[in-house]
């Protein structure tokens, strides 16, 4: 049994004993303080907005005890056949990578290590990946940094004999002001069902206009655990087909994102074993590029998803310069076993 909890402050986090049941999570916000949790935690240093403005810890709690480990430079925990891990690599450590940019080399190395860990743990199926790195729209080595990341990621999938299309994980790739490449992931012993969006071309089939290598992710992943299933909706942007729509208009982009999320949730529901998932019940992370757009985006989401919707707003950069926001969502349902 897994449960996703979002908590406001270290004081509200479980004590050391209960912490054994925390699989892992993320710290979001500027200054999480000196608190360093015993579980793998991805640090996302970015301004938050709204009621959660000071920072928060998100945790995946497990009813089964967790086993902890540190290998391949990855902090990880597993509970039964589910594993959560976090890896951080400094690009400076990859500056001698020859023709290839340090970010590309670091990305390939991070994924290669993840695949080695998962093979060793016999939990080879990557369900969801959270990718963060500095200056995502910046250019070096003649290529935008997001596109450099895409080369390294795809190379690692191909080198790991995983293929870079079809059954690939749900993901997000988000730009922060600075910091190392930070990747968190969840994996399991059973493959998740990769879900695509009928309104969008699969990202792994994007034409070369968006970079020499396509991004390696699915629009959503539906993962099964004993008695449960998790729907991970990938970072979703105002993209129809493969094109950005509503450039310059955050409100219109937000409405398009909601239409995309509704479509991908519908597609997932054709595969789900539990009651249908609905957008209103999901936990959201909303990445907004410009602080000036926050109020309008928040108001629109409250109208569309309901005032009680579970939303965390993060000021961050999106992988295409013309995208003003990106939204990801997660939900867990009980199933008959
Ligand atoms: C898009 O749909 C927007 O490269 O892992 C969304 C989710 C996006 C994941 C990734 C990128 C990624 O192309 C960007």
C-alpha cells in the first residue's frame, strides 16, 4: 500500500520510527532548512506560490516496511516490488566529455546508473521519472540544454536495450535557476502501462524540429501494485499534435493543458482496473514560468478543478521557450486484488 502525502513543514513529518515507512519524496521551495530526512528526497529549489509558499515535503508513505540502500550514487528505498530513488550529478564532473556537452554526458550517466541499480534490484520497470536541471532553455555546444539532455537520456535507454519508444516512463523535465542534474524515479517489478494522448503526437515521435533526438517519455503511466494502481500523468503542456499552441497567452495555455490532461486521463481509464480516474481528484504540481501569470492560472484551475483541488505551484522553466506552464498529476486508487 502506497500513499502520497504532501506536508507543509518538517515539524509535521513522521518521527524516526514512522520514517521507516517512507519510501521517498521531494522537498519543494527555497529553503527547506537544515532538515535532512532519512529517506531519499529530491530537492527542488524553486519559489513556490500560494498557500504553500514557504516550502513543503512531499512523501510517498508505504504500509510495508522499506529497505534502504545507496548504490551507483543513488539514494533509494524499496518496499516490496516498488523502488524510489534520487540521483544528483554535477555537470562540472563531466566537463571532459569530449564533443558531447557536460549535461548530455551527465544525463546519460544518470540513466545508465538508474538502469544498473534497477537490474541489480530485479525491479527493471521504470514507471515515472522527475528530471530537473539548471537553465533548461540556455544554449551551449550549439544546442539548447533541454535538447542536450534528450540526447543523453535517449542514448542511455538505447544502451540499456530498453528502446526509446512505446513502453517508456511517464516524466517531467523542468528547468531551475541553478543546481546539479537531479533525477528522482519510481520503478517496479511489473511494467506500467504507458498511455499516450490522442490530442498529441507521442513525444518519442516528435519531428526533428524539436531537437536531434526525441524526448523519451510517455504521456502517462498506469502502474499496478497489490490492491492498488497509480496513475502518473506526465508534465503536460499546451501542445497539440507536436506544436505549441497559444504562445504568449498563459490562460489559454492553461485551458489547453486541462483539455490535454482530461484526454490522457480518459485514455488511461480504458486500461484501469479500479473506478475511473477523474481530474478533480488528482494531486497536481503546476510549473509556471512567470510569476505574473500565477494568479490567473491559479484562478482558472480553481474554477476548472474545484476549489478543493490539491495544487502546488512552482516557479520554474519549461522545456520549450514558448511554453508558459506545465502541469503534472498523480492519483492512487484501490483495486480488487
Ligand atoms: C512536452 O509535452 C512538454 O522531456 O521528460 C513534458 C513532460 C515535457 C516530460 C520530458 C517534457 C518531458 O513535450 C515537455
